[in-house]
C-alpha cells in the first residue's frame, strides 16, 4: 500500500467504532507469486514476519465439558444465571458454572457441530462441547475464538466425514498468531464491533418479526380494523377464493421438457420469502404444456408432508403434485390469501389426513372455511403486512452484507495483510 485507504461515509445507525471496523477493506493484490517485503510464506499462507504459526494444541488443551442433569436446566432467572453451552450453543441456564472466566466454546456434536461460541463470564460447558481447560501461553481469548471461527471447523468436520469435532482435530489445526498480544486485542476489538452490529440487527429483525406476527393476529382475524373499513366479514370456502389446482410433474426422461424459462415449484423452492420467481428446476413451454399451467400471482400451499408452506408464484409456471395452487378470482387478493394461509398453518396441519404421510387432499383443501373481508380491505391488509415484510427483508439484506464484510475483514486481519498496530 502506498498510503491509507479512503474511508467511505458511515451507514445509517452505525456507531463510530462500528464504522471504523467496517472501513477495513481488502487491499489491492496481484497474482505475482512473490512474497511482499515484511512477510513470509508459511503452511497457513503468507503472514507478517513478526507473526508465527502454531497448532491450537500448543496454545491450549481443549476438553469436553461436564454432563448436566436435565433437571438442573432452566430458563434464565435470578436463581439460574449461568448459561449452559452445548453442541448447538446455549441450551438453557443453571445455578453453577464449569468455566469461571470468559472462554471459548466449540460445538462438539449436534446440528451446529464445529460452531464457535464465546462466553461473557462464568458458564456451564456440557460434554457436547469443547473448551480450553488448560491455557499454555498468553493469548487474547477473543482472538482465539476468531482464529477458530476463521478455520471453519464445520467444514473440517465435513471433509473428515465425522459426525463430531474431536480434541485431536482441534489441537492439530494451525493458526497464524501475532506475537504481540496488543495486536491480538486490536484485531479482536475491530471484529467485535462488527459482531455487535450483527447482534443488534439480529435483535431488531426478531423484534420486527414479532410485531408482524402480532399484526397478523389482529388484522387477519378482524380483531383490529384499518380505519377506513367496517362491516361484517364473510365466511368462505377456499374454492370461493378462486380455482384450486393440484400440480404435476412433466416426464423427467424427456429432456425437451426441462431446463427452460418457466418456474416449476416444489416444496423445496418455498422458503421464508413470499415471492417465487425462479426455481431450482425450470421447465420449457413444452414441459409446462404437460401439466396444469399457473398464471402469475397464483397462491401456492404445500399439502403433502410439509403442510402449510406458502408462497406466491409471480411468473407464469407450474408446481408439482405436493402443492395445491389457488388462482385468485376477482374477489380475492393473492397477497392477502398468502398471509391468511401463513397465519393459519396450524389449522391447515390440523386438517391433514391421519396417514403415514400428512396430506390434505384437494377436495378437502377446497372445502376449508375462512373468514375474510371485502377485496378492498384484503388489499389494504396485505399492503400493511407487505410493508412489514419489505422492512424485514431490508434488515436481513443489511445483516447479510455485514456478515460478508466481516468475512472479508477476518481474511485480512487474521492473516496480517491489514495491520492495526
């Protein structure tokens, strides 16, 4: 670098500390294959000459925690102040602690095996997690957590095809380490500011989702009316909302039917977002002609196995036979129907047939009854809830961008390509 990099203006809501952390951008690099002055080539890559590479086992001895009795777990309360860390993070709270000082926790088994957690103080560590019971050399604990996060232990687990993270796996991992502990602290402080922003966004998103859930409960049941509307709601069956169609699958052995421009929706394509434009597998015009085609703004509801997953198909396309589609008529709003079905997931599940696989047949789905307002009120309610969804989506996009920035910062700071001291 010939000089300091320019720092862009802060984003709305960022504290000066967070903005300074987010201003660490990747420097320009070239593929020359040469080690720049002041750096050296090591088994973990190019690092500063005054850094070293060490195995985790030379820094600390990681061991499993202590099994905790289920009866000792509780929700957080004055009598149970100690968090209990297991394989998937905090599993509850208890009144005693295994580790008394802030420490690092690695999920040993479980769905999030390999995830790295940081305790703020005394905590109980279960036998489903690992923590550094013995520390062999001075190290900033936050830096150690970041170094472990940077090696992506969950990918190490997958490469070794193991259902758990063992002590030997952790101890054998080599990391780049600044010898100066003040540099470790500076790196940890910069990245902790970004973590704080991500945590704040997590909490704000959770709050916005709770507000939306409460609004759905009020608006979709008529308990709360928008100011310009009054009058009784009408009980209608699903078939009165529009034409109900069960999807189908074009013959998979005919390649001319596949890899086309039309979305073909399966339950896997229906996630937490309302709108579907593109799907994992798409069909051609010829393939769409072999099943019942769906127009734009068809409302999709899964009716086999994962009952009640909902979406709105925003482009002409089709769906498979695990989905019932409602093509709204002139007195039903597609977005309102989406939120109505979303709110009534448990009702839909309760009407599933008692077979080996949960299923709502088309004829039964068509007969389900819901209380609905006029089209004008439906549209107004859907607009309010859609605005809430848009706000949540914007926050989620910002959180994802911040996570990507953090990954870039970790790549820079944990390799010494960007120095803070």
